């Protein structure tokens, strides 16, 4: 976000529009079309097993995936991918499995949408890339992180639930990140909520209870 937009955060939305700035209260990444739910479910590619996604498209989990053995449950190695958890469970075996869902090597225009549950992985998700959206997902029983961000740009993590995550619900950083509407309950009352660094990070309207360091954000141009 440029310096003009940063300084304009307190202006009315009409002023932001005149300046050509994005409204950071909108949890949807720019240029990311969230699929129509009914059409997406009809047209989606069925996902019946733990897998690596290598082709663009909308994928719909059609049954619980458990236990997922190996490195992770669903790894995305393509751009323009939407994964609909469709109310199902992705389950690992704790320390034997690294993550429940991940974007391998970075990607663009990727969404992971609930409702759905990711549980018993070392970390719930590992995200890298640009134009990313995670919404409506429950992550629980993660001995390490709920979500790890690795050099991301334009990311929205909204309306998720983190339960019994050990070190932090969300860790890492990047540029232009909005964290909103999430609920966090760590496994240990002394653990952290969000540990983040970068530029243009907005953290708002989250519910954190029983945490040690609630929100730790370093960098410039950030709003809490």
C-alpha cells in the first residue's frame, strides 16, 4: 500500500475511492472472485483423498479425509484454485504430519473455504503467495501454529476458529494482510494469538481468550 493510502485509512470510504485506495475493511482480496456457493458445489472437482493439487479449478471435499499420512493433507501447487471443505474433516496424526493444507512454493488467487475442520496436524496451514483467502475454517489440536504465513501479499484470513493451537494462531508476515473476525483459544493460556511482521497489516474484530501475547505486530503502516 502506498503512503497516500496509508495516511488515508481514517478517511471516509468515498474519500478512499477518490484516492484510488482499497477499502481494507473488505475481507476479500483484490481481483479474487469468491465462487458462487451453489454453482461451485455443482461444478467442483470431487476431492476424495489427501492429494497434491497441480491444476487450476474449484475442488470440493466430498468425504472426511482421515487419517492423512505423509507431509500433509492437501497441498496446492497451482494458481487459481479454490478448495471447498464442504463441512468435512481433514485429520492427521499430530507430529507425524506437518500441515493440513498448504500452498507449496507460493501461488496466486487461491481460496480455502469452510465450513470445515482441520485437526491433529503439526500446523493447520502453511501459506505463501498472493491474493489468498482463508475463511470459515476451524483449526484445532495443532502442536505448533494454526496458520504460518511465508512472504505473502494480499491475504485475507477471516471468520476462522483456532482451538488448542500451541504456539500461535497465526505467525509470519508479508504485505497487505487483513486478519478479522477470528476466534482464538490456545491450548496453553500462556501462548500467543498473532505474531506477525510486515507492511500494511490490519488486525481487527477478533476474539482472543486465554492468550499470553494477544497481538504482536512489527513493521510499518500497520493497524490494530
